[in-house]
């Protein structure tokens, strides 16, 4: 089940429910400067199929650059305060739409979205329980953050230096945050993404497959899924029935 989701504060976004139209743990997806592309929407559907309620806000107001120069120009024209406000309000909207509004959400971000995901976890410290950053870094204070972190980076990234990656991981670890960063050989920036834009040319199927497996495992271990909850409920019912039978 997919639908456009509009809120005066959260803006335009793409909301996807788990199979069956129910609700699952919330996963916020923050796209890169390529915009809310068809690939991002397909990615959201894929995450939702694993048992999550997924929300992807349109951070660029419908713009979908094709070249890196266009992407850089569009990003330069974005008001930082409006962007941060949109990300925060989207997180609040997602929590309200998820299975349990009192439970933390997970955030998956790509490039600029990865940086925003890291930033959000330091700002909404109790609301964000897990962060997956694809080739996005930060050098801010994470002392009050409570999230668990997973990072994915290409060894041949021309936009994120080794120093950027190491500094981000070091800050998280020094702050006592549980962190798991992965480096993919012969892969560059955008290796996980697909599309008609320039970043699609850097897609690495092999690295993407491995990263996707790691992401799904990470989500299941940190925020769970609606399918996990259903299995647990079934197990509880079976146990209860068994006890009654033995009596």
C-alpha cells in the first residue's frame, strides 16, 4: 500500500505501509541531492515489505537533478533552517503513523540524507533509535544521542574522504555510541543508488546486495518489524495453548 502524504509542516512525502496495510516500526528515508526519485520510492517499498512503515519526505520540493552540477546548485539554494525543520517534522509525523508512537524510529539516509540522518539523531535524541548512513558524515556532538549507528562507504569515494569517514566513526565511538561502519572495495559515492541521473552510473550491484542484507539485519535487531511482532505473538499464543493443554 503506497500513498502520497501531505502535511503543512512535514511537506510532500512518500508513505508506505507494510504488507496487509497495517503498521510497523517507523523508518524515515532521507534521499540524496538526486531528489525523491522513482528509485527512492522503490527502495521505500522494499523496506516496507520487510515489515515497516516508511516515510520519505521530498527534501527538494519536487526537483530531481540529473547532473552533479545541478544537484550541487539545487542543494546550495536550499534554506538550511527549512530543510532541518522539514526533517524534524517528518520524523514526528512518521512516529504518529507507525505501530507505536512512543517507540524510536530508524533513519536511513543517502549522501546529504545520510548527513541529515546523523544530525537528526543528535537533535531528536529519544526519538531516533537507529541510523543507517550511506556515504554521509558529520563532525557534530553526539553525546546525548541514544541511537545505534551503521555506515556504508565506498573505498573509492570521490566526495567523502577517508578522514571524513574516520572522524565521524571516531566521534561516535568516543561518545560511547554503538557503531558499525562498512567499507566496500572498488565502490564509489552513490554505489547503492540507481537511476537515470549521474549517480546511477556508480551503482555497484554486488556491494549493494551485501549492504542491503546488512541493513535489513540491522533494522530487525534495532527497531524490529511488524513481521517479527506477528511471529512473537504467534509464539506466545502457541505457548499459552500448550500450557492449557498440559493442564
